[in-house]
C-alpha cells in the first residue's frame, strides 16, 4: 500500500512519461502509460485495502476483513477523508460484535468524516441507535432511528428498524 501522495506522484510521472513517449513517436507506449496511470488515480480515491476488506465482508469473513483493515497502519496519512470514514465504518462493524463502546466511537467518527452512500450512513446511524438503546439512552436512539429512516430511501433496513422500534417500546 502506498501513501496517498505517493500515488499522486506516481500518476504524474506515468502521465509525463506517457506524453514523452507520444511526442517521441511511441504512441502505443504513451497511451498504455497514460491508461496505467488511471489505476493509481482510481486507487487514490478507492483504497485497495478497504476494497479487499469489503470483499471479505461480503463473504461473511470477518477475520479476513479485519486482517485487510489492520494492514492500514496510519489511516490519516494513507486515506482520503471519505475513505477514512469507511475505514471507521468497517472497524465499527467488526467491533460491534464484541465491544459496543468502541463500536460507538468508530461509527460516530465514520459519520463525522462522511460516507458516500446514504445506505451506509443509514446503517451506521441504525447501529448507533441500537447501541444507544442497549445503553438505555432512548431519546438519542429515537433521534438516530428517525435519521436512519430518512436516509433509507430503498427501504432495505425497514425490518431492522421495525425490530429496533419494537425493542424500544419494551424499555
């Protein structure tokens, strides 16, 4: 994994070398180098470790996803802001099975840094509502649940929200 600024430097060098190759009458090499630089541009905005962690999470392999996330040693230096949000979001999902206090910190930081998709933001707020409810903070849980409901435009989290509301009635 490269530092985010190193990815930009590599991209700039590849583009400069590609332009030099085109000017030097090696058009094929130049086009290839410019296309190769697009990989580094993509990896600047979508970190490869987070993509691999999402793949492992999709296969329900929590330990494998945690291994990929642990390879990011300094998220502030290696990731752009949105990717830092997803780093914390994924860590919150991993830790929510064992430590609710730490998961709450991860989810709050993920929401603060921002998540690209409304669905991810809704899930993070729903998780926070569940944590707040388990800690007997009903007002905060109700507020977070209402925010999650606004963000869930496709209705994918409808069942989980209904279950959480039913559990809140018991408190």
